[in-house]
């Protein structure tokens, strides 16, 4: 097939925004709601893009839509274009007021409750008028935001090496331990078996996380299924409150839990479960001065930790 002409005026920025939303939401209804447009407008917009490209971007099914190989490829390019436009707008704003600037950082459990707050505090002492926006989310959701330029970087667990699209910088390694509240019935025990722990309620990370998969493998290696009495939580604030008020057990990064004396490490080894914490950025996108400043603060803070 001939390469479609994308600069003849038919393809609009709103089309790129729509494709990004459709891929993330997995349905026309969800994308329309996010973009505050009607479903027929969203459907027509998708048809316009598919007509311009001459290919089908999404397979329609009873449970929503799924990107085809063409849809996956075009979504990557659409997000790259949107990211550059977002960066351009903020670059102009920073040139107009060099003392200010804004950096948007995405984060999940590892790194979000110790490293990032300390680094932001240090940065704000040096540049009080710089705005830092923190967005929490799952790793997959944050990666989509990074690709689309809605976040400048992700701070958290590194689960794969750098690629041509994303650059990952390791800051430190961290172990994962089992914790309960200090008043837990097993907190004073010098030896506890894993089977004993399964008699209590557990807090597990979401199924989309690497730690959840590692915990499932850990239980399987010990010939045990996952605790049946469990909740699945991503937010550390929720995890912490549940631990404080109940006899829950949770697997947490050791650095996070060490900050709170009301949490107690349990004497059960999780074998080799651990992770590297670091920064993920888009390889092909230049960082703003504000983003560079936050990275410098993250690196120096991690060194201190």
C-alpha cells in the first residue's frame, strides 16, 4: 500500500487525542466520556482516521475495542506527537518565566513514599516557584501517560531495561518484606511459618503489578495458594490505614515501612523478591529545565538514602 498523506490537512490533532483515548479506555463510550464528546462524534472521528490511513485501527467486540497491529503502531506515533506538543507549550511558558516551570512526575508504590517526597522537598528549597505535579497510577497507566507526554518521568520500580523508546536510570536496590502492625498477634513471635500467616487477612498489590506476580510465584513455590481472605490495594495510604486498624499482612518495600515505627517486619523471608527503584523517561523527548532539576534532586536524594 502507498504511504498515506498525513499532512494534507485532513488529519487533525483531535484525531490523535481520540486514538490515544480509545487505546487507553478500550471502548468508544469510555473515550467519548473522557473527551466530553458524544459517542457518535467519537465513532465518526475514528472512521475518519481509518479512512485517512486506509487500514482498520481497532477490532470491535462485545466487550469493547482492541487495537490491531495498525492501531498499536499509530497510537505510538500519535502519543509521540502529542508529547512533543505538550512539551512545546511548556517550553514556551518556561522561556517566558524562567524562574518558574512545571514538572509532572508519575509514581507508584516503590519510591513514592520516601524518595520522591524527600527529593521534592529538597528541590522546593532551591526553586520555590517551580511547580511539581505528582500523579499516582499503575505502571501500565503511567507508561501510557509518559508516551503521551502527560508526565515527564516515572519514579518507581524498574521492571525492564531501557529501550529505543524509554530510558531507565536505576537509583537504588530495595528489598521487599512482610509487615503487620506492631500490635499484631504474630508481631512478637521470633519464628513464623508462611502457613500461619495465611490464616490472617492479606493486602495484595493489584494483578497488573510485578510484585503481585512475584508473590503468586512465591506462594506456588511453597505449595500454597494465595490467601483467600485478602484485599487488593495499590495506594500506600490505604495499605497503611488497613494495617494500622486491622490484623492484615502486607508485602512492602522495606524503605517505605521502615519510616513508620507502627509497622512491624515479620520473620518470614520472601526469598529473592526485591526490586530496583529508578527513573523512567521518554528516550526521544528532551527534558525541560524543571524536569532536569527534579532528576538532579532525585539522584542526590537516592545517594543519601
